[in-house]
């Protein structure tokens, strides 16, 4: 801001008010253009508040100046100026160009607070992040400014409490360790930085102190003692990071500003386990001899680079050390021969399978034979379990032994970490022929060999090799010697046809067999080879793949026809299938055809289009018996034969339908009728039989049956029918139908007389009498009887019409008696219903008219209501109304046809209101009433005016208001027009108006009013607007040496002076009520011009000579 003072602040006018023309600021020092600052070895990017973009800056005053005593204060805006040291020059002046200048050599401008930089160890602290720390001394802060403004860290608090810190030479601070800090707690660190100008910067940091978590978990919750390594993995999950070390010295050595070094201590660690550090993880491993539950507790010791130690105590972890079971070795029996001997094929890689029972510790297995060894190593398992598994024994005898030789094998197994745990198992391996040894059978055949030919078979033992001319390769060294036989499959067994024969040096044998023998034995043949074993009670067999031989039949062909349906109700379809008795029959077929006999097999006829068909579809549409067969011919010998004969029978069964009630009344006859279909192909003659005991007994009868029982319950009425034509073909089948019949006990009927809610004497109304049986499913003949109010009787129910007379009434009621019963069961089913119907004896009465009038001045509303006699009136009596005003008077009627009406009588006079009333029975009446209406009086209007000047001089304005007094209580002003000197003032209708007069003269104001009822009225008044008289000034001058005070003393006799201006020779008029000139002679002022203006706009000017 700029503060100025002036000796003229008590003078009239505002000419003395100073004005700040300009403030110029020139930077006095070079700007620091650093953009990065170092803190604890980290580089920070900083902002520069002293980047001067200009050689000089100019600012101006803002807003209006403030006058405080004789001081004038100007506000300036410096928010856009860079911080720094400036030389300043301010220039001020007044209205007469009087000027003053003030300069300063050094003005400090410091409006920005310090920049606060923060580091945690070797990393920057991110905004809003929570810092995990174990040492408060890893926190570093620097208050930075780009010029020497005294920026520094002035305060550090932890959760609102001040804490100590160390001031470093580079201006940064390092937080001291907080002795009473609680492990696992969260804190809020507040750092305040300030400069010499009082600017402050405050930053908050979220800290988590020693919120450390190390995880210790055993890789196995259970281990075996002496044989298995126990292992625990230790790693850090939360908190300030640390690197594991074996010794405190190594931990201090590797500790840095962020990652610390740490050592591990485990209380309760059993003997045999050792710690191993591996970067950010630590392992405890070893074989434990002592069994039992082991409880271990972890302690982690942090080390700072200066050797300061802090200890973290973790949770207790447990694992169990179990005793290890002894090793058990047992040979598997799958290749066992006898005693301690096991067979091993010559080409096998394994010498057998051994069963191993042990624990999942480190285990070594050694196999030896013929001076050779092979070792298998099993490492610790993932879990501590006892296992039972089979291991293949690697063959180590190098195949130096021939077929049927015997080799001794030895197996040693022991736990790797446990002495004296070894066990041994031995066995003798018998070398058997190679598993590649196979048997092969080849038959020497020609096309269509039959039972008269001889077939030659060649058999081979060896291995197939397609590169050889005879593709079977035999090696006696690896395969041994064999005997071979020719076999045929017989169910699950094999039968010998020829042999056994010893194979030659090439592994070959040969057999000659007749075609008839092969045809009789089968089609699939094998070569069975038996080894010539050197081991007592042990032999090997190999069977060749099957060899398929086709031997054709030379005799008659055999075949069979069959079907699922031999006898059925027509129409039906059935398929007859033909099959050869043997495959050999099918292979020699020449021709095949179907034949039919319609006379019991006496004559046969060929069925067209059935040659070489294995199936024939029989369609039976008539009740007949046909026989079918197949004729066949051998293509080799020409012999003809026929198949078996099938007899197909078609018969009819009639469709039957049973009609009759499902529910009947005990003791009443119920009729049931059976009918059969008329679409039979043959005769419909047959027998009807009926049963009512669920088919236990049947009674022969006709197609009609009468059912009557004396006990209620559920019965099954059944009928069946058998055609005589079906019985003739030994078909004893019936068509049968039944229905479930419920026999119910008789009960009272349910009666209902549907009638109107009321009667009216002489008016006919419809009634309806209905009954409902006690069971909705029952059918019966019902007798009905209705006794009318006049004593007449109706002998049937249903709908009827009745008009009661006054003689029928009994206490205003008409009585009807309705009774009904089942014919033949009157005593059990009769029911009586008596109904009294209220009856009105209605008579039309004389209407009564009631008119009500609020006031007797036209137009006037009249409310009318007409009443009728409602004594003994039927609810369905309806009345109609017609209102009117007689004599031609103007009237408006609302509700002209209603019981109530609203009538507006618009003219004065004695008027007649009439209403006609009629009912829906043909009655009618008319009623009238006189109403007197008078004319309304004339409205009265008057104007009230209020002027802005009591003197009534121009310019003159007036607020006008029209007062109207109506003579009708419901008449209101609809329109008002104002006239000034007979000219319309405004198009807007209002009871108020505003007028202005700028010229003197006589004015007449008139207001014309129109009411809602059409009445008109007016009012006017006249007034005089007088001319305005100008103001007069009689100035007075008071001199005091070189100064002079001028008082204008202006007045207006018909109003007031509103403005006074003075001009003391400059040509500029200054509004003032008085002025003092301190040195008017020296300033060359010889006169003052005074100008006054009154409230009518008239002016008065005078000159005062000094």
C-alpha cells in the first residue's frame, strides 16, 4: 500500500485528493536460477520464486483510496511480482498537478513461504504415503528458499508434542530418536518451516513406527527324527526392510539409510538345526534326533549404520518331531516262480519289482548283481508320512546270461542320515525268453475251397521282420526252444487239431488238415507254442493271432423264418425275417424267394417282388389265416430246399362303449347301455356279459343293464363283449369297458327362490324357483310345488311372474312357499322354502318448493329446492324435474332438471319461479312461488390526488387514486380510464395513475369507470400548476491575509437549491458549498464564479471578485 498525507484535507471540495500515478520497482539482486537441491544425497526439483521476467515492474493503485484523518491510503496489487529486493519510486499528484515523488533504495518483497523438502533414508517421502520406519534418525528435512530470506525449520511435533532434532551444517535437520515411541504405533509428524518475513510452510507426514512383522513358518508341520531335515523359512512381511546377516558386525556393515541389517535369534531351536542367511530370507535347517513337540520363538535385531540396535519379538511357532519307522523290503509276487526265484525276460530292463515300506526321509537304495551296482536316491518328501510303494529294480547283470540261466540279485536300503538303518533283500532272477517272441500261423489257400479239399498250415515262432523274404526271424539264444500245436477256439478254451511238433532251426512247423475237419471245427484257428523250459514246474505259452479259413458247404442250404407276431387283432402289420442257419449256408446261396399258402398248406404261390429279400412285411386287413415259407437254391450243387412254415392269423375284437350315470341314489334304478362299433369286417354276433364286483363274476345278458343297490358306496359297473368269429380261431379275447359308480344316500334338496329385493303393489315382477340336488353328479326326477301369496299353487318350478295386491300383504310382506322332492323318495328328500318379500304401497304426493334469496337487488341469485312425499316409497322410484321463470323475465338457470337449482334473476320485478315434478309411474305435479327483485342504485366515484410539491410549481407530479362506491353487493370495477385535459393518459386500466406537468397552466383530471354489471360513472377535478421561480445567491467573502473563504448563501423561495458549483478561474466547475483559497494572490485567482440550481431546474449565476 501507499500512504500519503495532505494539508488540505479539511478544505471544501475534493480537488486536494492525491492520486497515485505509478509505482516503479527495479530488481536489486540477481535471481537464483537453481532448479535442483540436494538433501541427504537425494536431488530434489524446487520452484524459483525470483525468476525476474522484466528489468523493472510497474504497479498502480486499485479500488478507491481510504481517508483516515489526514492520511490517504492506496491499495496496490503485488501478487504477480517475484520475491526479491527492489528499489522503488512512487509518484503522486492532485487535481492541480501538484506532484510529489518518493524513492527507496531497498524494499524487500517476500510473500512466499519456504519450500519444505523431506527424505527417509535414501528415498523421498511421497505425499500422503505412510512411512514405515524403525529409526526416527532416518528422517531428514530441509527448509529451502531461492534467496537469503532466513528460511529454516522452526518446529517439529509428533502427535502434537515437540520432539528434538539435530541441525546439520547444510541447513537441513535430522530427527533425533524418540525414546518413548511405542512399537507398532502410528504417528503424525508435523514439520513447520518459516522465514524472516513471517511466511510459514507446514507439512504433515504419516509414520508407522516399528510396525514390523516377520513370518516364520516350517515347511513341514511334522518331520521324522534322525532321517529327515526340518526346515523353517523366515521372511519379512511388513515394516522397514532389513537384510539378514549372520553376525551383528555384518549387519552393521550392510545397513544403509533405508534397508537395515538384521540378525536372527531363535529361542528353543533344537540341536541339529543351523541358520543360513540368503538375502531377504533366512532359513533354519537340520536333522533333529530328539522327538517331541518343538516350540520356537523368533527374535529379529535391527542394526543401524551407527550400530544402534532395536529388537523385534515375533510369534511362537511349533512343529512335531516323530520317530521314524524301520525300512521294510519285500519282493513283489507279480513275476514270482517259486521259493526265491523270479522270472526276468531276456530283453527286460528291470529285474523285478520290490515293495518298500519306509518314511518320507532321505533314502538310498543299492542294487547289485554279477559284480555290477545301481543306486537310487530318494530325497525328503514334502510331508512327513509313512509310505508303501513299489519300486522297479533296475537290471544290472548286463544280459550276460542266456535263456533259462539263474542270476543272484541283492537289494540294500538305508536312511541317509541315520546309521545302522540298512536292510537287505536277495532273490534269484531266472532269464526267460524275450518278450518279443511271438507265434504266427499261415494257411495255404485257393479260391472257394470246400469240404473235399486238404488245407496246409505253416507255423512260425520268432519276431516279425517285414524286410525278410519269409518275414519271421527266429533267434534260439534269446527265444529258446518251442513245441507248436494247431488249435481251434472252443468257447473260452482252445481245442487241439494237430501237434505238438518241435520247431526246426528256423522256428517253423507244418500241418495238413482235411477241409471237412476244418468245416466241422470252425473258421478261426491258432498256433499254440509251448517253451521247452529248463525250470521244473514252470512253462511258457504263446498264442498266435487268429487265422480265418473259408470252407464252403456243398449240401442243401438251411434257413429259418421268424416273426414277433403270429396272431393279432386286425388291422396289423408284422415283418417276417429270414436268416441262414449258418454262415456257410449264406455263402453258397444262389436264389431266395417267398411263398404263401391261403388253404392250410395245400397249395403255395410265389409272392411277387420278393426275390433275394431277407424280410417280408405282412399286412393283415381281413380276419384270415395264411402260411408263409422261403424257397432256397445252392449255387454250387443246384439243390433246392425250403425253410420252416409260419402261420399268421388275423382276427377282430369289437370296440365297446358304456353309457350311464356315474353317481346314483341308493334304492333308485339306474340304466346302463353298451354299444359296439359298426365298422367290423365280419359278423358282429357275440355275447354281452356284465359285472358289478370288479370282474370277479360275470352275468351274461343283453346290451342293457339295470343297476340298483341298497347300500351306499363305490361300485364298478363293467361290460364285456366277445365276437363269435374270434372264438373260432381260438382267440378268447373280449372288448371291455367299465365305469366307476358312486352310490350316495338320499338327502334333503337345496332350494332357492330368486326374486326382487322388494315388490310394489300392482307392479308385476319376475321370480325363478330352482332346486339343487344334494349331489351335483346325481340325475333324478324332481317334483316341484309353489304356493303364491294369494293362495294359488304352481306345480312346476322355473321362472314365473307375479303382481301382488294390497290383499296379499301380511305386515307389508308378500309370502311365497316353495317345496320340492325326488320322485319316489319324498320323505327322504323333501325340502320347503318360505320367502317373505317386502312390498311397498307407493302413492304420489304433492311437491313442496323452497326458494332462498340472498339480496333483492337485480341481478340476484336464488337457490331452489323441491321436495316430494317419500312415505312408503319404492327405492326404484325416479323423479324428473323441470325449472322455469314465468313472464319472460331474463334469468339464467343452473340445474334446470335437478331437484336443486341455482337461478340468477337479471331483471327487476315480481317474478314467478315454477317447477314441474314427475315420477316413473306416470304421476305429475306443478308448483310455483313468487320472488320480488328491485333495481340497483347508481355507483358513486371520487378522485384523491397527492402532489410532490406543496408550492405546486413546475415540474410537478401527482399520484391519483379513484374511489368507487357500488350500490350492488356483488358489483365490482371492471375498467377505469384516466384523462388529462380530455386526453387518454394510458391504455392500462387501474384505479391508480401517475401524471407529470412540465409547463405551468390549468389542468383537468377525469376518471371514467365501468362496473361488472355494466354501470358507468366518472369523477374529475381541476388544479393550477404554477411557474418555477429561479434561485438567488448572495455570496459572502471572508479574507484573512493571503487567504479568502467564499460562502455562496444560495436560496429558493418556491423550493430548494439542489446543487452549487464554483469555478475559480480554471474553467472547471467543482461542486461545493464553500471553499477556502489559501494563497489566491500568488495563484493568480481574481474571481470565483458561483452557479446554483434549484429543484425546478432553474439556474442562477454570479461572479465574486476578489
